[in-house]
C-alpha cells in the first residue's frame, strides 16, 4: 500500500511553481495522434495519468520520448486502432483517443474507461457526438467501437450537459471531417481552449473555444507542432487552499489567475488575502479561525470547479461558522467527508450530494483512505493542520494527478513523506 505520511502543525510558507495541467496534457497527447510525425509538448507533468496515456499510445504503435518535462510523440508509426483494455480501464480520460483515431484512420476501439470512482459515467455524449459526424458507433461488452470508412462529415452537435471530455473528443474528430461542425453547449474550461489553440497550430480551424458554441471547419490534414502546456489550475488551487488552512504565506507561480475566478471570489469572501502576482498568486492568512465560512456549489467552468470541492471542505473545517457544499457534477465526490470525519471534522451529509461543514475544528491525525485523486489531496491537506501524524492510504490516486506533491509541500515547510513503510514517528 502506497501512503503519504504527514506530521501536522506546520504553516506553509515560501514559493512553489505548479506543473503543467493534467487535464490539458492528456488531451494534447491524444490530439498528437491526428498528425503523422513528431509533436513536442513542453511542461508536461510527470504523473501516473500521463504514464498511462503514453502506455496507451505505445499500444497503438505510436512512439514517445519523455525527457524531463518535455515529451516527443511520433504518431507516424501507428499500427493499431485498439486502445488496450487494461490501460483504458485505469483512467477515464483515455476515451479521448477515440475521436482522433476515427478521424484519422476511420476506425477505433476503446474499452469503457475507468479511473476515480466518482459515480456513473455517461458515454452517450461521446457516442452520440461521433454518430452525428457520421461514425457508426456501438457499445458491445464494455467496448466502444467506432468506424467511418467514408470519413466523417461536419454536423451540428448538441450537448445536454457541457461535458469536457465529450467536447474535446468531438472537437478532435471534427477537425478532419468534411465540412463544418457546430458544437452547441460545449465545455468552456481553459483546457478546452488550450486544446483548440493546439489544434489550430497544427493547421485546424477551430473557432469559439471558451464559449458554449464552438465552430470547427474541417481540413484535409494536420502537421506536428511544438507546444507548451498551460499551468495546472487545480494544483494551484490546492496549494492556495492548503496555505489558507495552515495560516501560511505562499506565492504560487505558473498559473493564470483568470482560470480560478470563482474559487478566488469565494476565498476572498471568506477573508483570504489573495493577490495577483502576474504569473500566479500570493496567499497570506494569519489565522484561519478568523476566516468566515461560505456556501459553495460546484458547476462547469466558469463555476466553482468540482476538482477543488474536497480541498474547500478541508479548508472550511478550519474557518469559523458553517458552510454548505453542494456537489452538482459527480454524485460520489463527497466520499472524502467520511474520511475527514475520522479525523474529527464533524461534517454532516445530506442526500449524498450536500455537506454542512462547521468550524473551526481541531482535527486529529489518524489513518484515512484516499477515495479519489482530489479527495486524496484534501486528506493530505487535513494532515497538515491535524494534531500528530496522519497516514493517507491509497496514495496511488494522488500520484495520478500531482507531480512531486510531497517535495513541493516539504519545500514550503511541511513534514510530508511518501512510501510503503512508516517514514515519520507515530
């Protein structure tokens, strides 16, 4: 069992630079499949999800060379259109190879993807989007098969919900389709905008990314490019909230503050001193107990990110008053509250998607289980403010999305270690 060991009671202080965005890098890697030749991505995070995606590409026959944080992908050697089951089941984002493969080669097969246990997965958005472009798509015994022997055709695609991965999948498929594709109610996340920018550099014609209406004018071919992955707003938000929870003073660099608008609104409403430094944020809190509580409802961008909901719950355990958290994106994402309650958080759950957090609470270190990627990070945060030592089991979840998490926290003054054996005194 991989674990994080955290000794509580130390405020965070100093400077930290966030890595490239996980949720952007994975889709850019998939998009590289659209162009034969060598594409180079810079600022790619060295995390397990990237390793999994590269293993998927290897199974397709694509070559890769990962040195430091620079990744080269050779999509000119692809000899298979089936993404390996044992890899796709580990990570739901791997479904985004479906669009590029069927667009370029006319066929693709992937298993129904896995990843964090956040609730039901609806693949209909992906499947219906590709069907609208003329692909024949079927879900058979847990495998998604898509074929378009005569090529894809531009069409109007309407999403009932602005799914990020479905928007990206259809957008990547549409860039090589004949004619114009219009995506209505598409996702507006910064990572979608980055993908559109990347595709346009490759020779695509994508317009309107960042709005609910994306227009894609199909082209016959794309070419490899060099591209720098944007900073990870979720990692940045995690460090910002961890700093506030410990009463610290940290400058977080490498992120665009505009990508955290709603989160910063809520933090400032609580009384957190957050300043825009131009290339990041400086967070200063003298005493978290002097902060007020807020109510938060998760929504697609530009709403409050579901990926920062668990971290906000941990922060609210240290502030004064009662805050209501409403999870509107993933029905199972409040599982972290049960683990926090093992640390004396006293969180009340209502209807499975709403939690009341009362603070300030004196958390107690114990052994807890990471329920998912962001919940695991929130438990490490809780360990930073808890008395004694906290052990977070299931660290594999956290390693899927945070590069050098323990090193970065240690650099800010925390006592955090990763391993399979106890690394700090109990």
